[in-house]
C-alpha cells in the first residue's frame, strides 16, 4: 500500500511538471487507480514515454540536472577564521538593521517591524512578507530568507564573504547581499534604499 501511494505521489508531481498541452487532459483519479493502470493510462495519453528506463529514472529521482542546480564545491581554505567571521557578520547585520530602521520611517507599509535577537535579524513587512538574515557560523555564511524567494520555492540564499570585493556574495550568481536587498525592498515597498 505504501509503495502504491509513493508511486502515485511521484506520478502526480511528474504530471504537474509537464507543460500544458493543447490536447485535452484526462484527470486521473489517483486514489482509485492501480499504479500499473495509472502508468499505462499516462503512456496511452502520451504523458509518459514508452520505454521502461524512464520509469526507473522517475522513481529514483535521477533527472538530468544542469550545473546551476548541482551543489557547489566549497574551498575550505578560503573560509574565514571564526572571530573574523563574527566581526564581519555582526557588522553587516547591525548596519542593515540601522538602515532598515530609518527606511521603515520613510515607507508606508502596514506592519513594518524589525527585530534582532540571537544573531537573527527579522524584518516584517506586514502582508508583503518577512525577511530573515542570520549567521551560519559552521559554514561562515550569512543566510537570507526573502518573501520573494519563498514564492519561487528557492529557500534561503547563502552568502560567503568575498575578500576581493569585501562583500557578502551569493556564489551561484555572484550577487551582492546589499544589492539583492536594495532591489527587492524597492520592488516590494516602492521606495529606494541604499545599504552599501
């Protein structure tokens, strides 16, 4: 029974990932159809290819990932000393906090509130969402959760200190923490802010 439910859930997730087609789609009553019937129904309606190796890939989750989706390697030699990390991270978080407190007086956002405690800066923008900026000491990173990134289910962005630019940089796209916050806050609140 459990394996049938797992297969049905995986198939449902797969079907949700398919692009919409111009042909009519058939609703599959997942809870009342056997897994083999579901698979053959999907193949009959051209929702799954006919070869069986695909179903093994589907179940094992071994989809072809491009480089941007693969885990990044970490050069541990470039990690900051813990004391230096705390100094830089604390300085950044406190600077962001001060500037956001001033920014909160300029924008008209119901529910705008800033809270700092236990090395976590929380910025509430009422109905617009919440930002969380916190230290991740073992990784020597700052993590930023954004209401805009949650919409796209991408999770927190992880920023490493870049000694060359003297800034917190997101390794996947080389984006600067301050620039990301400036752009998103202007988009959400309708008023520019300069953090750098």
